[in-house]
C-alpha cells in the first residue's frame, strides 16, 4: 500500500460540507504528485459520487486506497437504493426533487460522469439497503521488469 486507507464521512443533505470528501481526495492525490489529468478525473468522479450520497444516501462514507496498481475510491451509502441501475446510468435521468434541482443538482449526469472519468466503475444497489460504488483509476505506477 502506497498510502494508508482514508475514510471520509458523508452526511445526508449536508450541502454546507458537500464536496469536502472529494476535496480531501484531490489534496492527497496532489500531495503524492499524481498526474494532473488523473487528479482532475478523480476529483470529478469523487464529487459526483459524493453529491449523490448527500442527496440520496442517508449518510455514507467515501474511502480512498492507493497502491502500486491504482487509486481506488469506494462510496457506500444507507439510502433507499436504486431501483433500475441501467436507467440511472442514462444521461439526464434523475429522481431529484424540485428542491434539489433548484439548488443546481439533479441534472442526471452524476453516474454517467463517474463512468466517463474512471478507468473502471462498478455499482451495486439493493432497494432499501443502499448503494455501493467502486471507482478505479489505473496509475501505471507498478514496477515492471525489463
């Protein structure tokens, strides 16, 4: 492990602190001198995942792991879960309330933006049990033998 696992809490509907977990991940990646494009892509994916957890997740946690193979972001929440993941992955699909939309969120781009920016992305969800995301960025840091 290149960097010890870090966890960042995400609180339901806490728009004052929304984005703090993503910012911490970005700072860590900058501290370890990750490629600027990688930092940008990770920051976008983390922010989208964090906002989804704030809006829908009823509290959750974002975890960061870094090793020789890549950067791993895990986001788990305790929300209602996603009824139809395939539909939720479509650009523009949203179940956001009018109040959330008035705040500038809920455009239906969160999950598609995560998928576009990650090297690998998996999502699992169970109705009534919450949602889990695994977002991977491959770094190429692993040493290879000539």
